[in-house]
């Protein structure tokens, strides 16, 4: 079935007709609402962050830019974005040499492994539901990425904050951080290598 059919009610009807016990959203880019009530016992979502940290878009960027923990989570879907109870999750440690790109790749690999490790429990509907402490974490919209990626050459900052933003946005072929000087715009990426 195609997700964005013109007749969304027809899509929901088709989902109900399936009579599935489990709906699994893997790298699902849309917010669902009516689809939460199609007779399924549970709806789970893959999210590439250590919820409640970095809910929403671009968690690989925000973990580095904000210095928050990173990981992968499989969570119960509720009407609020990435706010459902945690079913399973793993933390992914990172270092100064990590970038937005390396965290993205680690997240992709780890979420598959997390799912495989818990596949039998999911099929048996033996699925934990640990409520999130949303006040501990953060939420970001896609529209926040570009403004946070702009560097003001004259604004006070620390080296830590600057390095974190630069490496968070280092993810070729995607755009890097940018700054403007004398009506010219420049793009910046960074590489940090541990030497000792």
C-alpha cells in the first residue's frame, strides 16, 4: 500500500482490513494519527536517539551539538511525536572523532541490531513500556537545523560549542555549517583525530 494516497480514509480502512497485531514504523517519515486506531495491539517506531533525548528530527546532529547522550530506541507510538513509552533502547557512546555522519551510520546499524535482539519478544507481544521523562530530554523540528548551523563570526562562543556544531554538521554530501564574510558565504566541516 502507498502511504500518501489521496483518500486517506481508504488507506486507514485497508490497514484495518489487514487485522495486524503489530504495526512497526521503521524509518517512518510521517506523523500518524488515525492509523493508531486500526485494531492493532501495539504500534512501535524506530527512533535513532536515546529517548527522551533528541526527540524529533536530526538526532545525530543534536546529540553532538547539544552534548546529549546518543543511542537508538524502539518506542510505543502515541499522538505526541516520539513521546511514547520506551520498549527497547541501547546507548551508543561517542567521542570527539565522531561526526553527524558517523553517528547516523552507527544509529542505522544499531537500530537493526536492537530490533533483531528483541524480535522474538515483539512477536510474542512481550513488549516493555517504560514511560519517558520528557522533561529530561529535548525535542527538535527539522526547521531548527539550518539556523543552528549558521556561524556568526562575531558572536561570543566557546571552542567546545563551535567544535561540537561543526562536527555535528559534518556529514557529506549534506551541507556543513556556514558563515558569511564580506558578502561571501563559506561552508565548513571539521575532522578531529585522536593522537594519544
